[in-house]
C-alpha cells in the first residue's frame, strides 16, 4: 500500500518554495536585467552555482551553518523558535537556495526582451519604475513568469541531496518522495520504488509539457 505522506510533503515543499522564490526573484531578476554594476557578474555567478554544484555540497554547508551546536543556530531557536536542521523549515531553506536560478533566470531573460521603447513610453506618461514594473513589464513577460514558476516547482519535486543532508529522513516531517524512493531501493522493494518513481515521472513530464505548450501559444500570438 502506498504511503501518500512523502508525496504530500513533496508537493507542499515545492509549493511553499515556489511562492517564496517568486517574490524574492522578481527584484533580483530586475536588478540583474538592467544593472550595469561591476559586481553583477559576481552576483550572477553566485546565483547560478546551484546549477553546477553537487546538491550535497549545498546541504553540507547548510548543515554546518545551522548545526544545533553552534551559537547562531541556538540564537535562532531561542529568539525565533526556528530550527533549520532536520525540520520542514530546513527543507524550505535548502530548496530556496537550490532552486533559486530556476526562478531568477527565466524572469531575467524575459525582462531583457522587453523593447526599450515600451519602457520609455511608460516613463513619458510619468509612471514610476515600480508602476512600470507591475503594470507594463511583468504583464509583458507572462510566459517567462510561468516558466520560472513551473520549473522551480518541478525542480523542487526532484530534489534529493540537499533535502537529505539538511532534513534527514524523518517520516511525516522531512521524508519527501525522493528519499522514500531511495529507502525502498535500499530495502529491495523495487515495486514500491517504481510506483513512487512513476508518479513523479508522470507529474514532472506533464508540468514540463504544459510549459512548452503555453510558451508555444504565447510565441505564436506574438508572431501572428
């Protein structure tokens, strides 16, 4: 019989991570798209590091930073009642860091495609930068926003190394579907592992198919 708790926890984690990253990524993507700062390449490199770093490296350093034995972690627990190691909050933090570029890059790329004439016209109508962003620029890049949201959600679903390092393997608390699959394989329960794997495979495929279909329709409208 399938234990649905790991799947529920996985989608809860993906949903929470995506919502938080959406609001964090917009100002950062905006700055990256239009800034001419000399430190911009450094910031871009830092944001992109999760794309090439092994997930266990990120998880390991998070484990060191938020270890229950260090002063900073004790201060967080005593002051804000936050504990990032072996908790759902830790999974969220690790997922935000690991999925960060999957939200930032599509939005950054979308903002760069907006013609300068549209932005300048908004400024001529005495719209502020904030008004231009929310009323002109973000509506213009709906496809990029959707791509960032769905890719972040799908990427979070498939996490393993980061969530295992910082969250461990606590049933109903940090045991997501990817860890459940690993456990079942270790226990030689291949049928159960196959069931979980197929569910994640099917959902991820449908999510990515939806992205390509929506983007295809969006591009056709522009060309048409």
